[in-house]
C-alpha cells in the first residue's frame, strides 16, 4: 500500500515503519496517524511479521502533535468528536512486539507514541520531553501517565511542569529507554533485537508481552497468577513441545506459532 506520511519496509520477519513528514519534524497530524494506525493493524494481522520497529529520521522521531490542526478547536467539538481518540492509541493496541527507535526529538505526542511501544531504544542524539505546558495544556496521549510509570512521580512531574528536554543518557539511567546506540547504528541495532524476538515462538512472545503489561497495570498478586496461568496454557501448544524437546536434544528449535 502507498502512504503519504509514513514508509514501511520488511527485513525478513521484522517490519520497519518510519514516520515521514521530514519538513515538519514528523509532527503528528490526523492523516499521518490514520496511516500509521492502518499500517500497524495490517502488520499485526500479518503472520509473516514477528516484530515491528517504529522510527522517524535522524532529526526527529516526532516533534509533537500538529498544533495547527487543533489550535482553534472549541471545547464542544473536541469533546463531541473525541479529539486525539480513535486511531491515536493504535500503537498501544498492537499484540505483536513493538520497538521504538528514537533519534533526535521525541517531544509531546512524539514521546507519547514512542512510550506506547513495548520497548524503546534511542540514539545518543535523542531528546525526550513533554512541553505541552508551554502551550497552556497538559499532555493528552499518556504523557502524565506512562511517563510517571516509567520514570517515577518526581521526575515526570518536573518534566511535565517545566517542559524541559531529557537527553539520551538520562533517559537510559531512569529507565525510559532500554539501551542507547550511536545514531548511525540505531536502526540496524534495533532491527537485530527485533529479529531475535521474531525468531522465538510467536505464542510465547505474545504471552510474555501480556504478562509484562499485566505487571505494569495490576497488583503483584494478580500479575503472578496471570503469569502462572499463561505458563500453563503454553503446554497446549506445539511450540512448547518443540522448544523443550530441542533443549533436551541440544538442537535449535523451529517454532511455527502452533
């Protein structure tokens, strides 16, 4: 499918989706979000895709939502039509593993979309921030919520109330990103990680993602029970028999998602 504001490519079992409004630093407008949502849903349904990498370009992952589209929207219209609803959280709904590869600016909505991914990696050039306070509004795509879960109340409060940008090394230290790479190696390194994930049992990968998300969203007791039950459920799959059989036989397993 042809897109205007995103680009997609396949690297084996890994799909790479790139935001593509370079003149606007990949600012997120409604058309881009609609294309991104459609692409993510299609890739999620594609059995040939094992993991999805979401990225921008060397200058910006995304420098925020497109303010020109919403600056004159009245409250009643925003409330009635659900401004920033529907497709805007499509990345968070994907069941396959999603990896954000961030270089340059990830600000406002850009930072929030990156945080919707299952894991985030960045270049040493990355800058993260929630500068909505400078526009007279709070974040609206999870900036006050996911950021607080990731880095804690005090640091999230400071970033959201001051609008300051966080550099890559600080983002790694406080757990916002998993790893930092040189800018010229970012995509290749993140694709390698995605390839490793895509080589595993698709059913086990899906179960792990659900378990970690449950830990993120529930009590420890609930999460432990959920984890144990999904572990039990894997014993109904051929992939569990293949994985454990290969281990005992000292060979590489061949997973089929069955």
